[in-house]
């Protein structure tokens, strides 16, 4: 990697003495030395043929520079779509499947209330809509006079605050959020990764926020990193594998890909937050 000598501390990666560029030909300038080193290690691991699937950070960085920085609207819209049909808002009926419900509770307890209050600034008693059981899920998510758009009828204030927060993210954080949401089919799981990254950066890497409210205890019981996100995103899949078995070449690849994408998104969010850089904001690049 080569360090930039400009006023902002930018970094790039060189291959055979030449600085790398994105698929659109833009300079691969990165806001964090840790991120640059990680991207360089992905290139070092390549042998005779390039394998993009083994370069998740390079892919995310190119997406941020080529697509999100110039026009973030498509990614912002897609992220909010995941909120309306958030996987973590659909719970198994405990009277029908208490084991699955217990696992969902272990992974998701406190996720919605803590993010709604601490991240979106909503009152303690205002959170997302939930559906328990298949029948209620179909009833709540269908279009109706009171719910003109398909998906769960979340409070309008929550939707507005979520949109405001998503639109405030820089290109790097928005790219990490979008990747995590797309892999988990959950706005809240993706948002937890970004919230954790910013929380660590603001607390000097300690990860704490002082005294947590009693309702937050379940949320702060585990670190919201790539490992947590991969597990939280695959509650039903792993439950079904335990009951019906694993299909080699299918379930195992899905599990691995989910882990790779979540760890990459978490790493991107944390390194960018730690660098304190907001130079490439959503909507424009310097």
C-alpha cells in the first residue's frame, strides 16, 4: 500500500508498482490504513487466476467508490425496503414452535427497542411492528387501506427516522449497511453492525456506552460483530439444517458466504468509523 500525502489521510494499494483502480477506472483511495492492508492481503492471496468471491473487501470498496458515492439513492431505497419486510420482525409462534422462538429470542432480544431508541431517537414505547406465526405475518404484511405498501406496518415516525439516518451515512457506511441488509434480509441486523462500529469509535474502541438501560441488557449482552450478524441472519436456516440435515454444496456454501459477507461488512464499517473519515459522503466524492 502507499500512503497519500494529501491533507486527508488516504491510502491505496499497488500491484506491480501501479496504484489500483476500480472497475470504472477511478483511483482506489481508501480512508483507513487497516482497510488498505486488508485489501492488499486479499490481492496477495490471489494466485494464477483472480477469484472475486475471495475478495469481499475489494468488492465493497469498489462498490462504495463507483456506485454509492456518485448516486446513493438506489442503495438507500433498497435498505429501507428491507425494513418493511425485516426478517427479525417475523417470529415463530411459541405455541407452535417454541424451540425456534427461543432461538430467535436469544439472537434478537433487545435488538429493535435498543436501536429504535439509541440509534433512531424514538420514544421507549415506539418500535417496529412484529408478526408472530405465519397467519399473522400474512395478515399484517398484505396491502390494505391502512397499509398501502406491502410489508409490516411500522409506525410512520420510525420509517421517517430510519430514512433520515440512512440518508446521513457516508458512502462507506452505506455500502457496509446495504451488504449486511442484503445478506440478512434485515434492516435491524445491518444497522446493528453500523451502530456497533460507531459506538466503538466514539468510545475509543472499548465498545461500551456507559450505563445501559434495563431494556438494553439483552442487546449489549453480545458484541454485534460479523459472527453475531451471521448467526442472527441464519436462525431459521440453521434450525432447519438441524432438523432435516445439511445439503453439501448448498447449505454449507450459503453458511460460508453469509459469514464472509457479514465479516467484511463489519470490518469495513469499523475501520471507516475508527478512521474518523467522512470525506466521501453519500452523494458525492472528493
